[in-house]
């Protein structure tokens, strides 16, 4: 079933609510104050069945200038608008402002209802119709029918219904794909059911039992029930006005302007890159850092408009800007927004979100302008590549790509697969489908190689850098999977070599200078001579007459070459001495089954200073195992 939402627009007391009642029999003024004052303050909702059998939702908005923020909330997600103009007053301030808002929100279709024709002469009706046609010239309502009606007498109502039906038939069907979003325009408590929210689903679908999240508050709940057109349904999709009964959440946990999403699918944002148009009728230019009221979806937040390539824009001009909001909102690329001045409050412009998760930009940068132009007008392939380039070393998951592009998954996937096959973007880590820009990958590879080159220069006698040390130097967003993926790539390209926990350049070889060769020989002689009574590092420094910075690299090299064995910090043994001792231990235990520490000291002829480290060394090497205070052969 096609889902169509019809909204009203127009000046206060031009008969919007009365016309809806004439069409549907429902009075959308539900508040006591509305009844007493005779004006619509809050949004009203109803539905009607058209002659074709199509059932549509209707949103009645307030016309008073004090409640324009409610009008913007109501206009979010509508497919058709009925611009209502009273014949006895004609075009008024909120007529103009409401039409501006509909244009800024990119409402595509609509018609004009000329109400209260029973209060004026026919000649006057003809004059007002001509004035209206001139008023809407150049807008989406140019050429739309101007239908005279009287909600009191019923004159013109059948023709109006027929035209609404014709337009509704032409509304493009919305896809049920995409990330589910339901901007909240009302929240209330229903006795026996609990918290209920209403709104128009602008993307995706929702079903009873789904786990949902309230953005930006982050509170989670479960869908207990869904109603559309006053009837319970199991599933609701984009374009449908719904009431959703939420389980596990109090009314106080939700406000108008919050967005209901499926749990863990969307994130709030306080920065929006956008293309912005200042209305031709604006009273003054829009200057950089202007504080204003930003309407996104059904929420109004304060923020500043940072013009990225100029100091001000004049009425009628467009420019790229970054909206820095004082409260987080939920928005995605392609979403429309409206900006109203801070004080006095009136609509001054609006535009389209290009990037919902940008970083802060440097102003007056040609590169930033070029990137914004790609996001506004470029092909989707270039947009995907740019988003991955901006994401940097962390890359983007498939879910991130869907969120940041706001494209239907069925359209995005073949495009992304094609880019991968052409090498325009890179995919790694299989199941997680994480993507990276080739330039980012190239930069990471270069960082690896540059770091290792510098490491080898500073540590010429070390075989390589520790893997964990190398990872710690990379940007925080490089996780373990990407780190290992890069190591694998560089190894396959034969640019690096891995040896257990160390990494080196494939071209790196250890070559000793004459002085280092002499020191190496002296160390080998010293440890060969002292056997199981070797000097500590400190003692070796004194005996050899060198500095620690000279000795340590050669000790590490000899350890790597397996000439020396590092038993503990500051204690090295000659490998041959340890192998001879190991043979004695094995023979002793085969004959005696077990060995006490005193027996070990007798066997090795070492002091307690060396006995304990050596016993622990052979335990660690899995030659022996400790049982109580004795050692036995490990099976």
C-alpha cells in the first residue's frame, strides 16, 4: 500500500483546521487552549480515504508566527502540501514564510486551497487567484491549481478531494530499505499502554518487538505496538505516519525532536557540513559565525553558521557552511534543514546536509571547498572515496558507509564492490567488511617503512623493532586487525621481514664496526671463561671499560645469535655452559627422579645468586618442573 502524507500550510485563521474537518470530519484542535483561542497551537493529525481507495495521513500545522517551529516539525516528511489562503485576506506574512519553509524542505508537490469564498464576491475571488498565481511563480507550486472552497457550505470540496487524489497517485513510492528513522513530533502517555510517540517514518522500517534507541539521549526501549491510521500493524515502513508504543521508557525520557532508530545503528552529531541558501527576501546578509535557530527533522537547536569560503552571503546567494550546534542532533546526508534568525525570530534560509560527521575545517581553504563540491554535486563513487579518505587510518565499516552516505544498501553495495574490484578503495578483514582509502593505506605503509629505517639507524646492532612498539607509534584508530593486515601486505611485498615478535626491513643486515667487532670478541671470551659464574652487566662494564650504550647492543646481538642466553634482566650466560649444565641435570634426574635445590648447587657448583635464576630458567624452558621444593623432569 502506497504511503502518502499530506500537510497543511498557511497564515493563522485562514481555515486550515476547518478545511481538514470538512474533508475528514475530524477536528484537529484537541487542546483546550486551542478550542478557547480558536487557533492551532500544536500539530494535529488525522487521515482520510480518497475516492481511489488510497488512505493518506494528514498533518495540520499551526499558522501563528509564534508556532512556526511546530510548522517546521510538521512539514518534515510530508509528500504533498495544501497551501491554504483565505479569500478575504489573501497572501499574508505566514503564507510567505510557510511557502519558504516548504521550498527549503524540498516539498515537491502540492496545490492551493482558496478558503472562505463564501465571505467574498466572485470578482474578488478571480483577483485573489491571479495574485496567488503570481506569488507562487518560480516555486514548486507554479502551475498548481488554485481551488476555491468553502468549508462552511461545502462548495469546491469535491474538486479539492479529486485533485488531492490525483496528486497522491503520482507520489513516488518510498523504499523500505535504509536506516530506520522516526523523528518524534508528539509524545504522550496512554493509560494501560504507557509511552506513545508519533511521527512520520522518513526511512527504513520498524516491527513490533524491535529494540530501538532514542537519539541523542541513547536510551533504549522495545516496540510494544504500532498503529497506522488508527489500526494496529506488525510492521511500518517509510512514508507512513505512525504511533509507536514503547516498552521500558518513561514519557520524560523522550522529547519532540528526538529520533527513534533501531538500536546501535545511528549516532548523534553536533557538526554538519551543508550547502546553505539565504532566502532572497532576507532582510540582511548572513555573516560568518552568525548564531541562529537550526531546524533538523522535528528538532530546533541553537548553533552557529561557519561560512567556509567567505565572510558573508547576500540574500538569494548560496554558500558552503559548517553548522556547529549547541546540542547534538540526528541527521544524515541529503537531509534538509531550515534556519531561522535568533532574534527576532523568522525564517532566513535553509539547505541540505552534505556530511553529518565532519571534522572542524580550516576556513577559506580551496581543498575544503573542492571536497564540499564533490559531496554536493559529485558522482556517488567520488563521494564514497572522499568519505574513506577523510575517515583516515580507522577506515569505515559497512555500517559506517551506509550511515555516512545515506544510500540504500541495495544501491550502495554494487557500487562499493565495483570500486574494490578496480582498486579505487580497499577492503580488508573479510567478515567485518572494513574499507580503507588506498592513499591512507599507502601513508600507513610509508610510516611503517620510515619508522623501521630510523629504528635501524639508531639501533644498527638490533635485529628489528618489537611489533608492539611499532603499533604504539601508529594513530590510535589503527586497530590490531589493520596493523596485522599491513604487516602481512608488507611481508608479501618483501619490504619487511617478521621474526616472531620483531619486525625489520628486508634490506636490513647487522654489520659491526671494527671497535664493535673487538668488543664482541671480548664479551664472548669473558662469558666463555666465566661459564656458570658470569658477571652482571654492571660488572662487565667495569671489566671491559665501556659505556652501557656500547655494551647493551652487542649483548642483544649475541643473544639474537644464540651465543649468549639472557636468563633474567642483567644476567647473561654463555649458551655452551647452559647446554652442558642441562645435560647434567637430565642425567641426574633420570637416575634420581628428583632434585632438591642443594643438590642442584652441588651439581652446578654455583652460589644461590645464580642457582635460583638457573632453576627458573630450566623450568621456563620446560626441561624441569617444580613439585613442592623439588624439581623433576617434565614429561
